[in-house]
């Protein structure tokens, strides 16, 4: 395609004066390599950087942002080890090193059959090179982004094998994929027996696709709740329309005890969770089943459910994506443990509470086991009853579902509770996985000594289609490209998070980053309030802006390992102006440029649509080039989206709620 910038429609004579400015020449002297830290004087740790490319992406004439990141890294320093992996469908064969082609490559790219190979290879790199205290940083685009999330999930679920254990990698991946109750227990045991518990310092992704290929896959911890990730950054394409490129956003399913105690359920609105009418109907059906069971057996199911005691201490939070929050609006949400009520014996007396078998992932005894009692030891209220009676909602069903034997598959579990059995059969695969991910995080924290912080999540919507955000839509030599905006944003995030990644100064300058705002002290970028100067817009319209090479040339060597700014700074555009002009580029819409993609638009997929009551309805239908759904109440857009609206009349046509409030970020 012809990738060209679009001229702004605004009258340059009426534009406000810009606030963009350069440092004075000679004001700064930079090292040839700078660490991504807020303060360059602070010590840094050894870093392992893993870069995973998208489907079919490799080094060619239109590289992705993953390659741009890898190219800017310092790769010959002993304190930083870098690994790059080409995208799914691009590996070489064992014989002769020839690229995989023909049916095998087509199958791999279509259904993602090589996902496991990519995850295991990246895992093996970390296994062979990790040392205690290393920072692990993962970057990925498209299916490479999903590979990175799966790799992070594998590290969390089964841990990292010590070096020289290649034979165990395949077995570790098998344990990671096993999503049965027994599989979760075996994963925890495998982690304790063979592996090292590691933290993942950073996961930076460009436009993670919803599924890998035609056949959807949802591996454990690939969509959220991974407590081993410290920082999660995600750049998302706002203009992508293809059915098989629906984004996979981070799902915040867990709240800490301190955060939940400060919120009521009415205020607790997770970013990407919703309660659809079908799930509300599902809960009502479970309640009706409880009433029918009560009438038929004489057992007061509602009374038994309401008598569950929730004692402060060990936590098993209900999943917000599975709960109708309005049902609990009368009281604050609190994370509680539970014990089973006392049951009458056959002779009319009172017998001690029975212990149902629990999903004990650790083998040490879960803090969530019935009767554990948590901090209060299972104490009762002064009146003799159990505290905090609850309704027989899907939340309580999920809590009781955690008591199923670890050796029994959830979908076929049989307990002495007919209501529980019925409810378990109604859980979807994603709901069951969510249940076990939540419990695994709690039990994992109970026996791992390494501190796990709550994940710092930032997801931002950027202009363009899939390749406009992750790279590959514009040729390498293009003066402007939409993909450079999220590329610069991602690199800046590594500085904001103080990861200590080593970057080549000249390469960062060539990517249009203002080095003087990144070293020696990092300066947080601000949303610009004005546009470029009229003279700059005139040069843009005439095609006479300085080249990207001039930015690199503006840094001259003044000594061993030292670079200084040239005197002629007029030949270099400030970073914000570069982003402004990048935002004027043509959007890459593959449904317009390549009609063959329409074949998949008539393939049934899951769609989400807003309802009149403010919720979201899930249904199966045809995408037909529909826009992406944005379900967050306060999504974040990059400031360049607003600039394109202002100068080109661009409009956001995504499916959003009427009350959605956009946040503009830098």
C-alpha cells in the first residue's frame, strides 16, 4: 500500500503558538548507553529482556515495534542479556535451517499450532540465563504478545526450572496447560519440587489478539490475575475491525483486602468485567433450583447457605466478573474465609462441622480450607450464629465449589449438595479457570517467600489498526508512521517503571525520543495543550521537515562513551511534534486494503453489545467489519487521538457505553 501522511485541514495561520522547546546546545552531555531509570545515579540490577514478535513477523522491509525495541537495546553488556524470537509461522526447520513453508507454515499462522514451541523456547532462554535478583522484562506484539502473557503465566504457575534442565521444559509446559483441578494441584507441587519462584518485572505489549488463530486458546493466567507481574503495559489499536483480531485486555479479578474494605459494592466496578443478562438469568436459575431442592428434600438450602460463616483472615474473593454487584449493595464488600455450618445428626443432637475435601494446591493445607478460621479462628458471633449471612448467589456457589476434591474434574464433580452440582455444570470454562486462578494466587502467596505486589496495569488506546500500533504497516524508511507513537510510549514506560534496561542513546534519538527528558533524571511527559508552530506545519505540508537521521546526527562524540548535542538544533523536531505528525498518517484498514479478510467476517464469533440497563450482552453472530468494543467506564486514549480529532475531524466509532468517559494521557 502507499503509506503517506495526511495533511491537516486546519488553517495554519490561526493555530496557537506551540510550547515545544529544545534544550540549549551544549547543555547536556550524554553517555552512549543510558539505563531506563528515573534516576540514573541509582544502582540497577541485571536484566533479561525477551522480545516476542507477531505472526509472520521477522526482520524485513517493514519491521515491527518488537524489532525496533530489540535494535535499540544494548546487547553486548554482561549486565543485560537479550533474546529475540520471530513470530509464529517463521521458524526454521531442523535440517538445513530453511524457513518453514508450505502447509506447515500456513497451518501454524492460521491456528497458532506453534504457540507451545514459542513459549517453551523463551522459557528455556530464561531457564538457562536467570540468576537470583534478575529483572525479567517481556515485550510482544499480536500473537507474540499472547505468547509473552502465556510465558508469564507459565512462570507464575509452575515457576522457572534451574539451568541445564532442558528435558523438563516440555513436562513443565504440560503442567502449565493442565487446567483440571488435579492439574492445578500438580502444578503447585511441581513448582515447589523442581522450580524457582520468580517475579516478572515488566510485560510490555502491543495489541494482544483475543485468540491465537482460528481455534481459540485461553491458557492459565494469560488474561489477568498474574500476581507475579509487577508492571503491565498494553498499547491497543482503536481502529482495528477484523473479527479474529479482537483485543485481549487485562482483567482485574482480584482486589486486595485493604482496597476492598474501602469500597462498597456499588462503587466496585472492575475495569473490564460486566454482568450480562444471561449471567443474571443463570444466577436466578440456581436460586430456583435451590428452592426446588428445598421443597423436594425438606432441606433448607437457603438457610444452610446463609449460615456459612465468613471469618476475617485468609481470603478467597468473589470474582467481580461473575457477580451481580447490585445484589450486595446493602453492605461493604469484604474478603472472607468460610466454614460449614453444624448439621443435625440422626439422633437429633448436634454434631461437629463436617469437612468436605478441598482443592489444596499446596499440599500444606490451604488457608481457605473450611474450618481454618483465618485470623479469628472461626469464631462465632456473640449470639451463637455465624457472622455475615449471605444469599445463595453465584458468588456463594463459587465459594462452595472450591471445596470439590482436587482429584475430580469440576464439570463432572459430585458432592452431597445438589444445588452445587447443578451450578458447577453451568459454569463456563472461563469461569472455572477464573475460579482456580484466584485460589492459586491465594495459596501460592501462602508458601512462597518472594513478595508479590499488586500488578500496576496501564492500558492505552492508540490510533490505527493492528499493524499501526505494533508496527509493520509502514516501510522502514517512512518519515512518519503511526506505530512510532506507541513505540515511544512503551520505551518511556520502561523509564517510568525504573526497570534499568540499557538503551543505546543514538538509537533512542533516531526513534524521535527527547533524550534530555530521559537522562540523568526522567521527566514525565505531559499532554501538550497546543500544536506545532505554523512554520513547522508549513514545512510539513511542503515535505521539508528534517529527517530522522538528523536526530541521530545531532549527537556528536566528545570523548570515550560521551555524546553532546550539536549546535544546530533547528534541524531536529521535538518529540511531541514528531508524534503530532505521526498521528496524521493514513490508517491501515486491512478490510479495505485486502478483501480476503472478509472471509472471516462471516464466521460466527462472540460479540458484546450494550444493554439499556447499562450492562453488556454476549451473543454469537457475524462481525461484518464491526468496530472493537470498549467496555471500560474510563478508558485511556493517547493524546495524539485527540489531536487527530481536532485537526482531521477523526471520530471514534467504537462500540462503547453512553456514559463512557475518556481519559487523555501522554
